């Protein structure tokens, strides 16, 4: 076999490792993206990052932070 034989395709080591790493990174991104698309959203989340003082939905909100905020507001009005 001659080194210049067109049937023999040698891949340089650096190119080989680059290709392998690109495959691993691409697979990781695809798996992560698929997981984020498929997973079920199990709990309610706040659209205002838990700033209950700015939210107009505090009375209907079922999040624990909103419940504690309502209790705090109730205690504040009871003391006055």
C-alpha cells in the first residue's frame, strides 16, 4: 500500500479528535434540548420573579411566596 493511495483515507489525529468532540458536544446539545422540550412542567412559576408587591395577581396566586405575602399584608393591616 502506498501512502498516496486514494482508496486509503487517513484522518489526521487532530482532525479526528476535533470531529469526535464536535459530535459529543452536538449530541449533548440535542439531548439537553430534547429534555427541555419534553419534560413536564410540574409546578406553577411566577412571571415576576416573586416580587409580589408588584404583581396584580397576588389574590389569586397559589404560590407559597404569595401566600406568605398575603399573611404578611393581613398582619400589617390588623396592627393598624
